[in-house]
């Protein structure tokens, strides 16, 4: 996990080079067709990447974006009205039967299907009209790391190409080097705050919510630490009642319109005596983790990269092998 997560910068660099021409053509296609809606389809870490994609598409393009329930196609076989929609299938393996069934059904029902997959020869890639390879290479650890960040960068490239956003495209070109610097940030110094924890909330909002979801999953599967993700707004609707000095919160903030609310949430929790660890904001009484500046739309990638270093160190500190979570396999084939 440590070695593979450290490769994310090189992966994104290779992906941007490989997909540059295809992304330009896809952007032209989408501008010409003007999809009436976007549907994402994924499981696990890929679905957390889809959350990031939802916020990026809706805030940059104003196009309604929803997450598909794959079982509607794979189990129920129910037809859906997807004509003039963009259907984005995200899968590291490209081999899960339910994602494949949903992608094939979407194509039959009139959607333009784009696959973001690591295996270009996979069934999901073949079912799509177009494929943007993740270019993550082999990933031996069960926990997805570099392939997750590659999914985020692929979604950012798709949106930047669709909107023909020169500023976002320029920031994307800076991202590989920024990821390499983010990997070196000393987030593993927060291990002592979480070594003996039994429960954890991971809190973010907007573009950062998908990384909070991913961090909570990684805490569960690699560290044996029960963790749940919440929006900084949603956590105030009841769940925060659980938080206390023995039930910490890990908070992520990016420098966009959601920043002040996330920072306020972290401050409120710290003032109540909750153990707060925060990245991307300044909160008295909290442990503040260092972050880097980049286009706010891409800061979540850097936060994810720094978090993976923390997750690996925390797993080892808790006596857990992060590469071999119990009861899990690299490719999960759900129906």
C-alpha cells in the first residue's frame, strides 16, 4: 500500500499524457450533444470518486448528476430512460458483473457511455462508447490507492475538457508534482491521535466529501477502525451527538465556497472537547495537518494522497496488515 500510494503522482502524469487527445475529442462530443443529465455507476472506492465527479460536474456545468443503483439493471432488469444522458462507469478492474450489466443496459437505453477503467481490455471498457484509461498500472494491495486518485484526476480531466477550461487544465498539469509533495507531508504524526480509537467520523463538504468517504472506508478496511463519513452539514443533523473526547473527528477542507462552513464545524466540535484532526483549515485546539495550495477543485486529490500515508502508518501502529484486509479480495464481483 505504501509503495503503490506513493506512485500516484507518476500515475496521474502518465494518464494526462495518454488521454490528452481522447479527452479533447470527448469534450467536443459532449459540448455538441449537451447531455441532459449524467449518471455515474461504481462501487466502493470508485463510487467515492463518483461523488467527487458529481460535485465537479454540477458546480462547473450545472448538469444534474446522479449515482446509479447497478442492481436496477443487474438484478431487476428494469429499463431506464437514459436517452441523451452521459453514463460514466468507473471501475478499477472493469470486470464487476453488476457494473457491466448497468453499462450495457445504459447503452441499450440511449446513453452515451464512457468508461474510466484501469484495464482497457476489460468488459466494461468494451461496453462503452469511449474509454479514458486510468493508467494506474498493477495494484497488488487490496486497498485501492493510486487507482482512486487516478479516478479523481480522470474525472477532473473529463470536466475540464467538457468545459474547455484552460485554467483547470493548467492546474491539472501541476497536479502530479503536487501529489509527490503531498506524499511527503508528515500526516503520519497524527497516528498517536488515532492509534487507540474505536470510532471515527470523517467530515468534509462538497468536492471534498468523496475523499471523506474514501478515508472512512480505508480506516475500516486497512486499520480495523470503525469510521463513517459525513457532510459538515449532515453531521449537525444528529450524528454529532456521538462525538466526544474518545470519539474523534477527522476533518478535510478545500479552499472553495464550502471552506468556511467546514472550518466552523470543526471549531464547534473542538470547543465541545471533541478530539479534532483537521486538514485545510485553522482550528484552535485541533491538531492541524499540513496541506498544499492548488486549484480548489484539485485539492481533494492532494488530501487523499496525504491521507493514504497516514492510513498506512495507522494500520501498522494498530497491528494490522494494510495490504491484506480480512475477508476482502482485490476484485469484488458483485451481481
